C-alpha cells in the first residue's frame, strides 16, 4: 500500500505544480478504498511476475529453514528429526548439503509461515521476497510521514529511501530471505498505529518483534512499561493475543512441536557462536565469558534510566537509544540483523533533511555515513569472520549521540522534542517542527 500512496503523492505534487489545482478535485473515501482495493493486488501481481525473472538464489538463503520447518509442521511431523528436515530441504528446496538448516526462533514464528507451506518452495520464496521488499518500503514511507512534517521537506523522501534501501544490512536481509525485517516493521507499525490511536493493531504489530526478541531486549521492556503506565490495556491485549493464538495454532498442528523447538534451541549452544556483537568480541578477545550475559545487568539499568528520564526525554529518543544498545550488546545475532537500526537511522536522517544542522555538520554526517556503507560493502565482499562487523552499530550509536549533543548545544531541543516533557496521554508524540 505504501508504494501506491507514494505514487499517488508524487503524481499529486506534479499535478499541483504543472497541471491543475488539486483542491478542485475531490475523491471520496469510498472511491479511495475502491482504488486501493483494485491497485494493490494488480501492483502485487506485476511485482511478483517481475521477481520471477531474478536469479533463483535471491531470497532463498535462510528462508529455506523457515519454509521447511513450517512444511513439517503443516504435515504434523517432527521438526527436530534431522533426517526428515534434511530430506525436505534436499528434495524440495535444492539444499545441496548433507546437514539440515535449522531455525533458532521462538515456536510462534513457524505458525506465521504456515500459509507459505501450502505453496511450493519456488513460489513461496518469491512471495516472501515480495513481502520483505514491501516491508522495507512501508517502513520508509511511514517513517517519512512520522518524522518529517513540513511539506517542503517531504519532497526529500527519495533521500530517506535511498539511505534505507542501500543500507547494506537491508540488502543482505532481503537477499537471505530473513525474518529480521519483521522486527523493524513491527516497531515502525507500532509507533504509527499507537500515534493514530489504533491500539489493538499496535499490539499485534509489536508482537512481530518477537521473531527475534534479543535484537530489542532493552527496548521491549521500555515499550511495555510505557504502555502499562499509560494504561493502554488494548495494546497489551493485542500483543498477548497475537502470540497466544500463534502458539495455539502450533499446538493444534502438533502438540509436541513446542517442546521439539525448545529442544533444538537448547542444543544449539548459541553462546559459542562468533557473532558481530561487542559482547562476542570482548568474550573472544579478552576471554570474558560473562560478557555474553551482560544483558541481564543492563536490562534493569535501562528500565531505571527510563523511569528517571521519561519526563524530560522523548519516548522515541529513548527507544532509539535502547535499540542501538540492544544490538551492540546482544548475546548473539548476525550482521544482517543490523537492519533494525534503520529506525534510529531514519530518525537521524529526518533531522538532517529538515535542516537541523549547518553545512559543515551535514557534510560530516554524509561523509561518515557513505564511508560506513562503503567499508561495510568491502568487508562483506571479503567475507571475513562475522564477528568483525561489530563496529557498525557502534559507529551508528556514536553518530546518534553526537547529533543529540549538537541539537542540544544549538538549542534545537524543542524543535525535535528531545528534552521536552511529554504528557502521559501523549507519550507516543513524535517529532514536530
């Protein structure tokens, strides 16, 4: 839907400037709904046909594990059986290895992929690729609508889109058919729906982040505490109901499936993997085994800091910071999981696009961002150990802290709601210019 809205907006602006006064044209909500209803499936069909022309390897990657596990669940079979899983992957997904790919996600994730288990793997891959591309475009569009209010600045949407699409983790996540884009989409949708008073939908959207909860392990408690303190119980209801019904579907398909998934996760020894997080780097470099569980100490500290600063610091700023620190200190994760950092990045870029910085500061931010992208691409081509990507979220965190400091020094705090108290009834109020 975001592609259609974007196209309509561009056409409207062009018509206003070159052809006619758009105010003379009135389209009723019923007609708009009809146009969207017709346009969305047509656009989706065209995109799906176009995606069929891409190399078959695009979008398969990790999606192979999600699809085959859901396929076994659909058949009521044991996903913990290596021989069954390997047979499905060899015969139906073209997996050439002699060992199966596994998923390490919570059990409810498998229920969300059940609709794709009805389809053959090739078609399911293309549909999931289309879904991931749509999620990225939706996140860009909604972030643009939330963060940039001035009409003259909204014309710079293409810059925001360019930065988000070319972000290396975005491309790798789409190429691998990953589920981490659901975490980003869940956060953006939660902010958008809560901002517009759709609490039940906001709760369901928040449940999407539970595909990889470790990526936002500091942000999620802050979100839930903020919701509870605002007494917006419907959000909690939507969040809990979504996870409950997903688990119920899994249990209905196979009563022992949850236990089988927990057995697989328990035997994975994820703490031994060399992942691109600061905790892993310190563990390997200094031999500090306890760095992997540092989150147990950081979580109560993050909650106490939010309780202390919640009346003087914007909820959205606190959320951005919590996401950045979560990714840096996560017990495990991969470089394509950095895609969740697009939320704080797009927030930062919105300040850049709305002229909050002088020319020198703008140039510095652009140079650092482009350099960060190029180094990431070079490192990806060289295919080093994943652990050595840990620097990227730290650079993003440093940029974010620096921009906050500059905004405070230049007395622009009020224009971006950084240091303004937020009323209890408007804790989700976003930046206004």
